[in-house]
C-alpha cells in the first residue's frame, strides 16, 4: 500500500467498489452496497478524516458499510437482539489496553442504512446525503467514547454532533438538542 495514495479493489459479490484511503496513520474504507443515495466514497472518506481530526484522533482504522434496511436489520438482530432497521450501528474494535489517553489506534466499523436516511430525511426536512453524514458522525462519536444511553450523556453527544457538523461545514441535524435515542428505528451502537 502506498502512503498518501488511494487504492481501489473490487468488493466481493456485488461488483461494487470498496475504496481504502491511506494517509499517515488513518485508514478509511468505504464499502457501498446500496443504490438509494449517491454519496461518492471520496466525499465520505474526507468527511470521516475531518471528523477524526476534529476529535483529535491521529491513528485510526475505520470502515463504513453503506447498506439497505434489510441488511442493517439483520445485523441489528444478530448483535443487539432487535430485528428492526436502524440508522447506524457502531462496532468499536479498539483494544482498550492500546488506548491510554487516546494514544492507541482507534479501530471500528460503521454500518449505515441509507434507506433509513432517505426515510428520515423526508421526515425531518433534510436530505439523504446530510442524513447519512449525520449517521456517520454519530458513529464516529461513539468510537471516540461518546454515548447516548442516558439523558445526560445523550445531550452532550447531541451538542457535540451539532458542533462537529458545523465545524465540517454541514448544517446541524434538524433535531431537538436533547433528541430521543431512537433516530431511525432504534439506537445503534
């Protein structure tokens, strides 16, 4: 792998492309297995890289799977016992022993339903692209230690989401500051 260059490889079975970008110590892979929202893996990779930088993460390996409700519902059921579709599921793969003071490598997988993004965008007056960006930001914040399981941490996480979206040049998600935990059929972590 060449440092600072993008490499492309074929994604298995679906014939869609996976893109992994390597710059310094941040590796991002986007696998697009959906047809509802045209995002461009380069745009999403840049968004993730900027979000990680804003969260002061200098070493990371993050993959994002863009999928439909059927696939995310299957994963939601398998990993969380909830058979309904959700917006984003975050798999934190970091080894806590490697993360003293944030010095280790942040590792994680995000699974994002663009079908939920399309549905929720209509409901809240947003666009599917911005809704998907919000789900990715939400997942990144979970990877960096934010939580939304109880009211206090949820309010702090929502504030950070709005701040981070603004810092990335995106409008704040059209939701109340405290927001409910369920954004798209069930909270995903």
